[in-house]
C-alpha cells in the first residue's frame, strides 16, 4: 500500500518591504489578507529536517501580475534541500516546464495556464511524463455550487472542480492539487466532501488543501476525504506542531504514513 503524504505548501509573493521585490514566504486567508513570514528556502530546509514527504513552492500572483517562473528560487532550493518538490506559478509553456525540471524541480503545477490552454496538459505529459504534471484546482462554493477560479482566485470559470479534474486526468495530468479558496487560512478544516467526490472519480492521486488547523483535520482528509496527500501552509507556519509531530498523530489514527526520514 502506498503511504499517505504530508506536504508543506510554501506560498510566495514579492515582499512589500525593502527596496528590492524579493520573493518571501507568506500565509493568506481566503486568497487575500497576506502575512509575510520569511525566506521560503530557509523554511523548506526546516520542513526537510522535520520529515516532510514533499514540498510545494507556489508563486501566488504570477499569473495575475504576469511574472515569469521563479527559477532563482528553484535553483536555490535544489542546491540546499534533498527531497522531492513541486513548483507552480507563472508556468505558461513547455519551455517553462523544461527550465523548472532541468533546474531541480520534480513536478510542475499549472493552474491558470491549464484552464486557458488545456492542450498544455497533454503536451507536457507527452514530453515530460504524467508524473511531472500537477494540475492545481482552486475553487469556491457559491450558493451551493462549486466553481473553479483562475488568476489566483480572482476570475470565475464555467468549470465545476469535479468535471475539470476529470478532464485534466483525461488529458494526462498525473496528480491534482485541490484547494478550497474560502477555507484557505481559516483553520476550520478541509472540504472533505468534495475531496472524496474527486478521489472517487479519478485514478490519479489527489492532494487536498485549504483549512487545516488541527492534526485531526489531516486525519479527516485521509479518512473521510480519501486523499493521497494533504498540503498545508498556514498550519505549519503558526502552529507549534511540526510535520514530524503531526504525522505521529496521523499514524496513531491508523493511517499508513512514513514516520522517519
């Protein structure tokens, strides 16, 4: 049986402080209300020491601000950490995939570009392998309906997240990163209902995120949501519990998860 994964999510934006716009680790709430934390690669090294399974680096506003991929962060991370990591934000082409993968990333996440050019999923899967292609799906629940958003949660699309996840898999995605916008940073728990619907409809792994505030929320994501992995950003930035402590509680719930490096 494949072990479930615990994935810290390192969300980045250009710093609002200082003369140069360096990328900094941030937490957000409802894809807004930004708090700057510090250097993303330094924090990644801490997560590695605390036995995280993988990492996800995301440049949150790359699509809306028309920024290119965070190649400098990727190179720095590849030099200093020795664990699998995924990178997303500003990826618009096969050349962006190639640059990220050849400079140390193990997977590449696409969101807005996949919605605007779905053929990119097919092309990237064919050229680099499905295992490298993660389709990130940000969504809200409005008036009882689930709606996928692009451009950092700012632009509504006509897609239901379940339908879009099925289409992404059909086109060659190797993994889905599912994020509830309204639960982002809320610490009130994951959307396990939609997560379970997506998992039951796909044959590829689903990472669920958005809302973790307790170790019990990770357990719910694995058991009730049936997710292959749970990703969290705010939880690990502000909670006393680190990935190693959290995974011990997950293990105690009877869930198959790695305990040591």
